[in-house]
């Protein structure tokens, strides 16, 4: 049996090819669909989402990095964090986020979020397009379906944080890989992967996915080398050596960070020792199939899995190993769904490559897509908050029952509470926001950086029983508590210590200790 080689595209008159320019009607329609998906993805954070709660402590970390220098930091945000230096391994992304915020506030963060979402969709579409074999009038419809499937997995877990930029860069790496495979593993551009990985190592722990992806291709090349006979054996050997070198260089590139020791320590801690991650309390660390939408995704993935199995002979070994790695990540936590999507798109494109492009050849297809794109761009412009819309109004625009921030409660504490101890009591989600909003007066009890608190702290606060929680809060001397209305784990414990509510709205409450004079 000879090894399967990548498909080489040839101009195809049946598919509506313009030989002078190398474009086909299906290709034009495909890129219009990708553009439409990118615009729709960019609308999502403006229409549905609010700002990521972790954004705010990332901004504070960036400002501390600018003051103290690039390296491990002693935390100043929380009074319960460990006093030992901790490693802000996403330092480069945090500096970029802070620069955007200083330039344009929350609107700049929204615009950056939208651009990153659009960018990842274009990169995924480009990777899928590299996989389409030229067979009659069948080509780009398969890539369009695969790109839409990837969008379904990427957008729900994509927020404005360092991981977002990491996903975009990984999507570019996947595109470079698929382009190289289309060119029979002879492209020079594939060697951009190690420097991109080196950049990734200073942005997020997701950089470790780059050598995993390259390693999957190396394993696939080994399988193809084992199967190769006759004249195909030397070429299979060349591919095996090429991917072995690419994997090695990507592994070395992951070490190109001034935070290397802390980078490794944080990755190991998150994977094996972090009690909050292993508990599943954090939403993004829960299984991806939680909730009604998660069940829909699970059903869709089951159908996609059956399609892949039914058409397994059309998929090369490397494209099988990549989704296998993505699946191993996906079953751990929902936050890995975008990484799985990056590995799924090429394999799915190859598996359904016989899908007809007949719809793309219709005269009305491109005018219809152009109209939808224009309407989506207009919707984006109309939905984007104007200069007169304050952040406090925008983040809580969806009203009670939806994720928001305690803006009014924070303002009340700023105006009405005297910072005698300079400490606040708060719960997990709002820690970063409150630290950012009130950083000149208060430190918070906790925030989303699970690695800067000792495991015993989390076991007392969230993973223990009420008695442990009451004991910890009894030892905290704070000026006020800002808690979610009706869903706080801390309210009962504080009420038993005679704390009282002095402010409430439809989002949050403010409590003060018994020795605080009435306002």
C-alpha cells in the first residue's frame, strides 16, 4: 500500500474557474461565507456578552509589571494571596490589553475582542480551504461547513483575555501546517511556526498546543512511513524527519519566555494540583456539554464523529492525530473547545470533501451573501456602544438575571464607606472588577487568579462547609462586603456576625460590620 499524498489543486473549468486569475466562483462564495461568519462572530460580544471578569485583574497586573519590571510579582491586589512572588506568564498579552484600555477604555476592549474573533474565523477558514481537494465541482462547500462547525465551538468560549490572542496565533499555525501539506510538505512558510510559538509562550499556556499539533503530524508521518513502499518510501522518510524537526523546534520555542520557571510551575499546578480547577466550580472548567447549549454541541459532535468515521479513508493520519489530541483536551474542560475546533476543521473538510459546490455556483448566491454581509456590518455599527454610553450602563444593559458587574455597589462603597482597614469581602467572579474599580482604596478578599492563593484558602472558602467558611470570614477584618444579590455564599455567615445590609440594587448588596456607624 502506498502512502496517501496531499491533494494538489488544479484549475477546474467545471467549477467556474477563471484561468487568468486562478479564482473560482465557489472560492469567491466560500470567502464571502467566511467573512459573514467572521462578522457574526464579532457581533456576539457586543450583542450578548459583557466584559470578561478576568479582564480587570489582567489590567492591574499589567500596571504592576510596568512599575516593577517584567518578572515574578508579589501580589498587591488581594490581602489573602500568598506573599511569595507569583508568575504572570501572560505578561505580554496583559501589556497589550492595558495599552488598548488606556487608549480607548472598554470600547477599545470590545473592538479588540471583535477583531480577534474575526481573525480566528478567517484563519480557520484559510486552514480549511487548504484541505479541499480539487474534484469536479466539489471543493469549497466542505470547507464552509467545517468553518461553521469550528465557529460553533470557538465563539462561546472566546473572551477578551490572553487566551483569545493565543487561539488566533494557534489558528495561524494550523493554517501554515495545512498550507504546507497542500504543497507536499515543501513550504518554507511552515518554519514560521517556531517563532510564532515563541511569541505564544509569552502570551498564554496555550502555547503548549503548538508542539502537540506538530507532534501529531510527526506521529502521522511515522504511520505513513510504515505503510509506504517502493518509490514513496524516501518521500515519507523526508516528511517524518521534517515533522520531527518541527516538533523539536516548537518545543524549544515554548521555552522562549523570561517567565519559564513559573510558566512550567503554573502549567503543572493547573493540571494536577489546583483545587478550584479540579472541583469544577469555575464555569469554563466544567465539561463542555453542561447546559442546554452544551447538549446541542454534544449531539452535533456525535454526528461529526460518525461522519469522520464513515469517511476515514479520505483523512490522512496526521489529521486524525490532531483531533485526537483536541478531543483529549476537550473532555477535560470546556475552555479547550476552541483548541479542539482548530484540529477538527481540517479533518472535517477532508472527510466531507465530496460535498457538492452546486449551491455556490448559483447566480444569486453571491449577491445574497453580499447583502447579508452588509446587513451584518450595519448591525455591528449600530450595536457598538457610542461615546456617550458609560461603561457602567453598558456592562449591565441586559438587566437582572444576566451576568453583570456591581457598579452601583462599588460606587456606594467609594462614596459612603470609610476605608479604615482598606479591605473588602467579595466573591470569586467580581474580585478582579472590584480590585480594579477600588484599587486606590481597597484590596479584595479574592479574585480569579487561583494560583496566587494557597489550596487551603480555596478549601475553606468554596470547597469546605459553612463552618469553615464562617471561621475564615470571622478572622477577616474588612470595611465592607460587596456580594451578589440572592446567591451569595458569604451573606449568611456575615449576618451571623451581625453584619448588616446598607445598600441593595437588582444586582448586588453592600454589607458593613456591626461596629461601623450607620450612614
